[in-house]
C-alpha cells in the first residue's frame, strides 16, 4: 500500500474530504483494492494559474504562415483549450531562422544555413491570432547565430506589434547544446553563454525576458542565470521530456516517472523562486526527439498530460508548454523526424494546406487539466496499492474540484467519496479511451470536431447520500469531480 502526501502542511484542519477507491473483480482483473484520499480543505496551498497549461511550437511555424486566425481551425482549437500561453522558438530558431526587418527583402541567395525567414508581417499575423484566441506568447530571438542589428529590430518589432501579449522574449534555444550543434566551439561554458545572453538582453531592452531555455533540467545554467541576472529577466525557463526513444507506456505512466519528473525540476524551481522569478517548463512532452510511436500518440499520453500538468503545478511550477508541430500526423517533418507527441496535427496533406488540424490524445488530457480552473491546491493524502494519482483545487470561483487519474490498464477502481463537508453532490467529467495503447480518446463520450470544438455530453450528476458520494473510476481513465456547494 502506497501512501502519498502532497502539499506543504502535514496538519489537517477539521474540514476534510475522504475518498475511497475500491477495485472491482473481473475474470482478468486484479483482486479488489481500496484506496483513501484525505483532503485538507482548511489550508489551501500553492496556486494553479489560469494560463498554466500552454503550447509550444517551432519558430518555423511563423515563417510558413501557420497560426493564422483567418484560416483553418487552429484558432478554434486554442479557444477550446482555453486562454493560455503559446511559446514560439525551438530548434529551428537558432539553426535556420533568419529575421528580415520591415521593408527589406531576404538576401539572394539566402545564407546556406537559412531554411526559414520570419518578418514583422508574421508577427502581425501572430498578433491577430492571439487577439482572436485570448492567448499570450513568448517568442525566441536567434542568439545561436547572433546578429545585433537584427536582434534589436526583432525585439522592437515584437514589442511594438504584440504589446502586452508578449510575456517574454527568449534569447536563443537550448544553449547548453550549442557546442554539439556547431554554434559554438568546444569548451563553451556558462560564463560564455552569459556574455552572449547579456548582448541579447541589451537588445531587448526590457525585463520581459525568459531564459535560459536549457535542453534539460540537469543543467546548472538556469540556476546560475537566475542568480546572476534576476534584475534583467522575468522568468526562468527549462525543457523537460519524460523519456527518450525507448519510452514505453508502462514507463510513461509509472509512479517512478512521476517522482523523477518532480526531482528533475526541483533545483531550478527553487533557484527561480529564491530569486523572485517565475518558473516555466516552456518545452515539455512525453519523449524527446519527436516522441515514440505507440506511446506519445496514444491514449496513454492523455492520462500522462493530465497528470503531468497538475503534478508540476502543485509542485510550484508556474506553467508548462507542451511542444508540437502542425504537420501531417505521423509523417516526417522539416528535420526528417516524426512528431508523434504533438497535440495538434493535420490528418493529411490537404488538411495541412487548409490549416485544419485534429486533436491528438494528449490534447484531451491538457483540456481536462484546464477544467480544474484557477485556484489553490488543497493538500491531500492518498493511500492506494494501484497506479492512481489525485489532486484537489479550491477554485477562485469557490468550488472544490478533484482530479483522479487511474493509470492501470486492467484493474477497475471505483471511487467512493465520504465527504465531511456539506455537499449536496457533484458533477463528474470523464476522460476515457479504448485502451492505453489505443488512439480513441473522448470526454463524456465526445470528441473534438473538424471545426475545432469539443462539446462534451452533460456531466454526470451524483448526489450525496448520508454524507457519502460514490463515483466509479474505471482503470485507464480519469475524472474531474466538481463538488456542489464547497
């Protein structure tokens, strides 16, 4: 029996919510099990921000005309997910993107390294997209191939066009890997990077700068930059991928992975907070190098996306941006790699041209995380011998919401809530799929339509009886439970 405590307070107040998870027995299932969740409603802890769950895309998406509110369904898909933050950067930023100022033509011929050209016109299109969707953004400036005049022009253009929609400029992408990519000579270290970063910061000319955007959480550069440049920046950013090319569904959803993910961000998170800075995992997903077929593009990724989002938020991370690309689903993209992990992709080449995208399983998990709304986490204790995680949030709207993620494939685990507060009942939203390795994913039996809308069936209404609320949570599924009156 595992016992897991979350939150910063061990002492529980008088007002608690107790949930019992009881497994049913079938011919193939494990024996019945019982798990309990005790929620401390008297001592709200850290915040869940309204823009916590965001998206991330490559800089090339701007250069090829994507994220266009006037075409396709991308704007609707963003609005369906809810207002948040989109980060535009990635490997294409430093490697092959050239900024061309307003009124100038790209050089002819283009430099050998250039594959993508971004101009103020692209930033204006992004601005319209953000205005329509209600999102804001972080946008990268090419520091790997630094040109001061172009950097200054891009910074001025973004500030002028995007205004307050520009949360931060990002100076370069994954600088801790620049030596391996040929952008810097052997021996390039943090001190060298800081000198480069200061040049970019001077060009940006404001404190709306995020960095260092390191490739992994093991790098010490993020903590060092937070300490050295806290007065010139607003946010610390790092990247995190749950696994690599050898990732499996079992490892993706394992309790060990949850522990490792939290441990990996802890030092950089602490450094950001110690220096009064926000901390965002601005590029995240299930596995690096485009994800893993049969894992990153399967229903299991929806459960991981929901769990990862709430896990990071509860730990104190200010936001995550899940990375993806807007190419054809399961086909190679610009670098010959596949993007199995992308939340959005086109079903075929015709849809790619029309900028009509489908929602992949992980999108549904992110949507479910958004249904926890903004508020403050309630510390809880979970006791279970199954692969179950749980989170509770006291919403800014006054309502308490509980997320339960059951990550087993074969063991059913109904939830029994014994509520020690005056709740009349609850509404229940369900995330389901045909199997962890399947593709089919739905919320209340509904899927995202071709127009980019998700219209779930009516939430289940569950009434409390004698202070008890019974909700069954099948194996390999998740629920958001919204309590009435508390």
